[in-house]
């Protein structure tokens, strides 16, 4: 069976929030397949080692300090990418985060910080990169939602609301930008073993709790990189506006990934 259509070789790709976790996994995968990757995090000293590691493995990487909450940072990052690589083919809106709290305990600042990071960060990057894609005749955008954007997630109301909004934004942009040749899709991961999740749960990364799933298999960053590579490749040319769920095998009737209840 030919597999060339799954390749991202030669694509100019932006991955936000790539100093660790899922973003790093996606950046490393794309670079290993021959893509030029531009990666960012809030701190140059955290993103530089990822770029160096990619280069040591023979890949091409540009590392930029960029806070996706700040439109000026994002514009500079996107502009630097276009200048360095000569264009932008793929944007992966990965940067995101959360904290766990009952709704009544979330302050206005806390609520706004999560909406700002997850939703407005996606807005800023999509506005900036979308302009280049429209001018260049097309591209591909991959947004990062969550299974918690698809169903209720107790003690994560702010996160859940932001990730649900990202799904609807994906569907809307897929229609608005179809005539510009831009495909917009979304990934909704279940629980994936990352430093961010370990920090949220207050545990070591290798001490993830057993999952409420039939297979009890925890997700790995490579699982999500597989989906991202597919969505960015020509193999997904007939897909836009979709949210691809990657969560293992759920136990029938139990939609919750892990109990984040506050004892
Ligand atoms: N892991 C899961 O189980 C899971 C499940 C569903 C969805 N997701 C989603 O997948 C994405 C990645 O999750 P993860 O678990 O890999 O997270 P993670 O381990 O916490 O990594 C988050 C990444 O985002 C960067 N980042 C955070 N705030 C940023 C900002 N304002 N500007 C730029 N970069 C920023 C961090 O870099 P610095 O700290 O260096 O800035 C880091 O590289 C998120 O959108 C998350 O909501 C994760």
C-alpha cells in the first residue's frame, strides 16, 4: 500500500507550546518526517533544547519565545517563521493548560486566564498564520481540544468551556476558509501522559492513575502525533471541520477520563 500521502515532508509547520508534552511530541514527529518546524514556548531557555535535539537528529527547527496570549508575540513568531521558511503550511494550536477547581472556587482571574490561554491563544495564532495561508493559497490548521470539550468535566468548567469553544471555532472556520483552501480540524485527546497532566494531578509523570477505560492504557504523546500527522497530510485532504477523538477504549456509560474530584 502506498503511504506517501501520509507524509509531511517539506511542509512548513508551526507548533505552539512545544517545550514538553504533546506539542513537543508533534514537533519531533513532524521534523523526523522532513517538515520544517517552528516551535514556541513562553521561555527561550525551555524551547531551545527541543530545537537543538531536533537539529541533532537531522531536522530543521526554529525556536522562538512566544506567549500565545500576547498578540504582538504571536505576530512576531509567525512573521519570523514565514521569513525563515518562506511560508506557513500548517499551524498546530497546541499550547494550552488548566488547573482543577470547583466552579464556585474559580476566581474571575482564574477563569479568564484559562480562557485566555486556550481560546484566545488559538484565536491569536490562527489570525496571524491564517493571513499567510490565505495569501499563499491554502494551508492546514489543527486545533487542540480535549474529550473534556466534548462532555462534562467536573472541576474543569473553565477548561471544558474553552475546549468546547475550540471545537465550534474549528467547524466555523472550516466553512469560512474552505474557499481559501484552508482545512481546519481538531484533535480531542483523552488522558495523555505529559508533564502538564502530572503537575495538574500533583503526581510524578510516571505515576499516572489507572484509567477508567476498558483497555486501561494511558495515552502517549506519540498517539496524538500520529493523529496530527494524518490531519496535516494529503491523506486527510477530504477532511475539514472535524474533531478526531483519541482516547483509547472508554468503559460503556462512563465518559469521565479520570476522577479530578476535590476530596
Ligand atoms: N495531556 C492530556 O491528557 C491532554 C488531554 C486533552 C487535551 N490536552 C491538550 O493538549 C495540549 C498540550 O497538553 P500537554 O498535556 O502536553 O501540556 P503540558 O505538558 O502542560 O505542555 C504545555 C505546553 O504549552 C506551553 N505553553 C503554556 N502556556 C503557554 C503560553 N501562554 N504560550 C506559549 N506556550 C505555552 C508550555 O511551554 P512553557 O511552559 O515552556 O511556556 C508547554 O510546552 C493542551 O492544549 C492541552 O489542553 C492534553
